């Protein structure tokens, strides 16, 4: 019998407003890889899930399976990005990392090591633990673990240019990841 619902730990990658009160949320989890779900009514002022579904938040989510996209019904916050308050450089770095993760990951189960690398990269930015050089190194490891060529061996000057060549379209986020 097919599962009717599932609960898992996930990282919010991106969100898109739909209609007046709904949002489509892209999540990254170890069990499902990158997947999208509908958060109904989450844009209402009275929604308890409203603040949790911000990009970069780490959550436990409960979803109901439907014929189209799963419906996100409950969330429990594990970690948010409030530690970055007032740090524009960290927000820029996190937005670029999340955009890269959104572009490179696919909808399927991923290796636990790859998922942990993505979370480690997110945590390093959120907790401001490392320099941009170390973030670039961690991102290069993540890209290599996903099966792509090491960005330092590519003919491109920046990791952003390399990723843009892989996905075939420009990234929208700020460019700070230079290959060294």
C-alpha cells in the first residue's frame, strides 16, 4: 500500500507565492532529495508555519501525499537563520548557496554524506564560522560529491560561471565564489 503521508528533516531551499495565501516550498531532504510541496494558507497572518518556511531554515516537516504536489501540513523548527541578523554578507552567501543547491540537486534519494555536506555548508554560513575561501572549498566538495567535475579543474574563473554552464542559465544571486 502506498504511503499517505511522510515526516522528514528538510532544509528550505526556496519558496514561491501562489494565489492569495498559499506557497510552493522547495525542500531538500535525505530521503527524497529536492522536492516541492504546497503550504496552504501559510501566508495568512494567523498561520503558525509562516515564519518557519523562510529559505535556509532547517525543519521537520509532515506532508500528505496527493496526486500532484504533497501538501505540507505541519512544521517543527530545528534551526533558523536568526543568528545572521544584520550580516548582509552572510545572507548573500546563503542565498547563493541555496540557489546552487536548488539548481544541482534532483528529486531522488540522496546519499547521507551529500545531505550532511549541504547542511554543514549551510551551518557554516549561518553561524559565521568560516571564511569565504573555506565556503568555496566546501562547495567544491559538495559539487564533486554530486558527480560533477571539481570546479578548480574547470576552465571557468568562478564556481558561479561553472554552475551556470552546467545548468544552462544564469544564477540570480550575488557572485562571491571565485575559484582559487
